[in-house]
C-alpha cells in the first residue's frame, strides 16, 4: 500500500484541489466550495475526470474513506494526500462550507 500524507483540514492550502468521496446525500448536506465530488463507489469509473497535474487532497466525513481513495490514487500516479480529520475537522475549524439546501452542515 502506498504511503500518503495525512493532512489535517486546517493545513489544506486555500484553493487546494479537493476531491470529496462522500455519498451524494452527504455532499448535498454540506461540502467545501469548489471541491470535486466523486463518491468512493464511483471513483474506479470516474478517476479520469481528475487532473493529474495538481496536488490532490481527498476528503470524506472522518478520513477513513478518503484515505482509501488517496492510497489508490497515489498508487496510480496522483500526488494525493488524505484530509485525515475529514469534514468533521473542516467544520470544527470553521473553514468555508456550502450546501445544496442552504441548511447548516452537520457532520
């Protein structure tokens, strides 16, 4: 297994290329503005949508699913890092979020 960087949400650079691998209902409830959304179960079929030339930060709710995705992407040649504390850490840090419903995000 490839060793990928484990980065807390507070250390994700502003404007970073972020891949959210949560399910559609999780994404709709709240996500990082500008993030790319490909649920983990669809990643095998949709990974070609990702830019290979940019460092990629992968996020989910808690860091578990995103770690699996980051490991797979790094093994396939991406410069991928896992957001180790996920959207829970993102929200706790008060970082920017948006939702499809306009309702506050609950991790």
